[in-house]
C-alpha cells in the first residue's frame, strides 16, 4: 500500500518506522513527485516496496528515498 510507504518507509531498513527513516526526511519532496505522477494520470501501485507509476501497463516510474537524497527513476518493463 502506497500510504504505508509514506507513513512508515519501505520496510527493508533498520530505520523503518522511525523518525530517522529517509521517507520521513524527504517526505515533502517524495510527496511532490507523487503529485506530479498522479497529475500525469499514471496508475499508482507498489513494486519492490516502493511506489510505482505506470502508463500503458509497461512504462514505469518509481520513487524512493536514500539517506542523502530522493529520486524518481524511469525504466521500461515488458507489457504483461
């Protein structure tokens, strides 16, 4: 669930669900990226523990946070 990611983190880190979690540190930027993706009418889902946004069921974008930055990644996956 995407809301879970924004509240607690991605769950594969010792800082999960703590104030030091990178998703909390970068919450404002991550939320802005999410709004951009949703504004572009991309379908929101969770893959690999991160929010992902898809168009035409195969072009995918993923947002994530690290200790020092946050990002929006673009990659192509094969259609199902």
